[in-house]
């Protein structure tokens, strides 16, 4: 729901802001708190916190686990307060470091600083939401923590709907949207706090105590901070380098939004559920069950990701054109965003596999190894970005991100193989080969159907007609893929029915 409403949000925002200087400023400003949120909150609490929290519940009981959670969350609050104050004071310097290309355009630079100052407190809201959401996940209650991000997009859709009718000038519209981001953050943290209170397991804030649990948590968290935020670090590196090309940041943003849909719905969802399950099974000494859970997660992730990658690569332009091309978002913006999306699609399976393999390390309280691999991938991203950007512009940034993602996957797999913690039975390898074959056949069908309807996209047919054609291309191709899964016995449709009933 969050991703689909996010599409509606981005469709409306593309029509209002387009891919010009205000859009560049807003995207750059919004990425600041978003980056710190994923690094400080999700990176820590979905890796370092959950294994220790699971151990506390299993070995010490709920009351001790509640005191442990209260101490950890309280320490996070102190860090967030300090970080927010420092960022607000030094925002011009922070924006300059992250978007050096904006320095040549004082008006764009000043607007980015203003929008970043408005958006940055969103970090505190989202970090607290992630922290309390991790407690819910540790209690095996996933719905409210997963539902909370929907509220950000609900608030922003309402704000953007107001802007459509208010017809503000673009700069003022950007400021109003930034205020909507902060309001959405408040709504999210309020919902998760309410949900946690309903469980009777609400850890109250206290003055942090530097005991063994807190030291152990931050010993695991420091490398996890880097590991969990490597994607954001790579995006910011790309944003910095791309800031010297007009509209490049916006092109990358809209392409990023498309491939983040399957990544969020598949990869992140698997990672969120897999970590507490692996932690629980390993703490209980059920290694065979843990291996089986990881094997199923790997297959499930590839089963849904491979066809998504093929589809995004083959019909990137009609997808972006149908979703975003209207108002200030023109044909050039569609073409350039589509080029980036095609390359991001090549890296999509890698981005999902990282979410499948990393929990195996985190569940065993090893956050150092993934941090080392993440550091190597960041170095590779910087090297390839600098090499490819002068020739390929923003598309070179997409190439660098995808290459770095695959390098990270290979390092994770090799390390797990050496430790004998990755189970790849012949049946799994056979099924993965079948998935690759069926994805190829689906791609042939997709490409053929697109060829029949391509003229409707070229002549700029009405939105309803383009959307209808897009559905007529995607739905039969996806149907062919899932029917083939069933016929070949790779994934029987009857299993989906039993899962839905469960």
C-alpha cells in the first residue's frame, strides 16, 4: 500500500514540480533525513537490536526485555536530538558537501537548504517509528510497523491534491510539500506508539545506562549503521556526482522510485520477517529449520524479482511515460529517466538478494563482515561513478550502483559458503534455473505485445489509452509466467491458496 500510494504521490509531484531545479532541490533535501533514517534507525534496529531483543525474551523474560528496549531507545533519542540540532545549524555546509554541483546556482542551493531544514526533523520521527516498529517485529507483530509508512504518502497525496487546485508557483509548492513530509512523519510515529501501547509492552524513555547490554548493542550497531545504509550512501554519492548535470538528480529519483517498488515489496519485506525468524530459530538451536527458512526466502525473492527486472528493463519508457509524463514532466524527462531505470533493473535482483543474505550474518550477531563487504561496494560505486559519469552522465551513476550491488551479493555468498551457513541444494538450483528460463520466455511475450501497441505510446495517446495498453502488455505476460510456474511444478498455485487461507 505504501509503495502504490508512493506512486500516486510521485505522479502528482512530477506534474507539479517536473524535473527542474525545484524538483532537484526537493529530492536532494528529502534524501538527507531519509539517508540518516535508514542508517541510524533501520540499519541499527533491524540488525543489531532484534537478535539481542530475541535473546532477552528467550533467556530473561519480557520484563527484562522491556528494560533492555527502553535503555536502547532512550540512547537513540539523545543521539537524534543532538544530530538534529547540529544538522539544522550546519545545514548549508551539509548540503554543499552532498550536492557540490548546486554551488554554481545560488537560488537552487538556498532553496535546498531551506527545504532540508524543514524536512530534517522527519528523521527523528522516522527513527523512533523504526525503533518502536522493531520492538513490534521482535514480538512477531508485523502489520502496524509495515502499515505506518502508508501514512506519509496519505498525507502527501492530500497536500499535493491541495496544490493541484491551489496552483501555487513551483518554489512555494516545494516548501508546502516539505512541510507535508514532516507532518507525515509525526503521523507515522504516533501510529506505531499507539500500536505498541496496545500490546502492553511499551518501553518508556529513561536516562540511558551504560551497562553491558548497551555496550554490546552499540558494538553491533556501529558496523550495522554502515551496512544498513550502504544503499543510501551509494545513492548520495551518485546524487553528489550527478548534481553537476541539470535535472540528473530528478531523472535518477524517478527511476529509483520504479525499481524501489519490487525492492520494497519483496526484498525489504523478506528481510524484515527473515531476521527475527532466523534469530529465534538459531537461539533455539534449530539450525536445520533456519537453513530451510533462508532457502525458501532466497527462492521466493528470486521468483518475484527476476520477472520484475525483465519487465522494468524491456518496457521502462512506456512505464515511466504512462505514470509520470504530464504537466511539467516532458518527453525528454521520460526518455532520460527510462535509461536510468533500465540499468537499475539489471541490479534489482542483487539489491533483493542482499536483503536475503545479510540477515544470516545479523542473526548470528555478526555485523562486522557485512560492513566490510558494504565498504568495498561503496568504493566500487565511487570508482565506477567517477569513471562512467563523464561519458554516460546520469546513466553511468545507475551502472555504478548496479555493479556495486552485485559485488556485495557475491561477497556475502562467498563468506556464507566458506562458513557453511548457506544451503544451496540441487533442487533449489534447478528451480532457479527454471525461473531464469521462464523469465526469458515472459520477456519475449512482453516484448512482442509491446511491439503491437508501441504506436500508442509514440503518438502520445490519451492517458487512459496508454494505461490500458500497458495493462494489456503486462498482465498477460505476468499470467504466462505464473502459469508456467504451476505447469512445470516449480511453484504450484494451490500453495498460494493455502498461504492466503493461513
